[in-house]
């Protein structure tokens, strides 16, 4: 129908169908990712939010976005989620209430992360650092941060108890923020693991993705205060 009206056809491989099928039905172009489509249409030359962008889409959210929402039920009730869509076939959920870890992650619609029977997001207030409770609260996910004082199995060091894989995952972030600027999506937070008469450790984390890319970068800065 498009060809009869003088319109070129683009086949995309981040949905259903394969290249051979697209070419068989007359696609003039076949692209693998949203980024390839952007390059083909010239969208890669557009600055996010520029007036020229609106020649192609009604809202930038059709290409990329970061949105914050709150779970209202289940084991993660009350937990916040940053949902990141890069526009490069990469989508993932960041959990600021759990050390800014990454729960679900998909690429081209295919799940990459492991999710346990307990669910992908567990409220930090459901975590109890008893010896066997880890089995009941471990969510899995694409990124699960261990530490900061200990990793591995639970153990006792004198009068100090170190739970399985440490405590940091169950510590909510402070100064949480998300922003889209300079061609990238960025989410950040600071976590502080402390003890009344002991340690004071600060973990600053930034998770960023270039708009239109299928990659993410994690930057951690750990300080012994």
C-alpha cells in the first residue's frame, strides 16, 4: 500500500519478523534498533527537545524517557521505581529504595535479568537480617549490590553479626534524582551504611544511558567517612 502511494517502507527488527521476511514483502530499508531507525530518519542529528524533533514525533516520550512511580501493593508496596527507556531497545527499572540497584532489564523485549520467586522488588522494610531471612527476601535482579562491610554467607565476627551479602541492598537512597540532559538519561542517589559506634560508609551511585543506545554505565564512589 505504501509503495502504491510513493512512500518508502522501513522494516524494524526489534518487533516481530526477521530480515528475510521484511525484504520479501518489499521493505526498502531494514533496521535492527531504534537507534538505527533514528540514524536513517536523521533523528540522530536532533538535540533532545529541539523544535525539529516535533517534525517526527508528538512527544520525546515516544523515543526515550525516565519516569518515577510507586508500587501500591505486594512485597514492594511503597517502593519507588525509576523506569528508563533509552530508545535503543533497552529498558530497565532502577530501585532507589534498594541501593539504586537494577531490578528488571530487557533488551529488544527479551528479559535479561534473573527474578527470584520472591518478586523483583522487595520493600527495604521487609528485609530482616536474621540468619535465614535472606532466602525469603532476595529478589534477584540485574544488579544486586552486596556489602558494604561483608559479602557471602552470614557470619559472626566477635559480637558483630554480618548478614548474607551485607546490608547495603536494603538501605534506601538519599538525594535521589533523575534527569535527561546532554543526550543522556541519568539517575543518581547516595546510600549511607552506618553503625552507632562503628563505621560510616557512603556510596554515591550514578546510572546513565546515552539516548538511543543499548548500553548503560554504572558509576560508584565509595567513601569511608
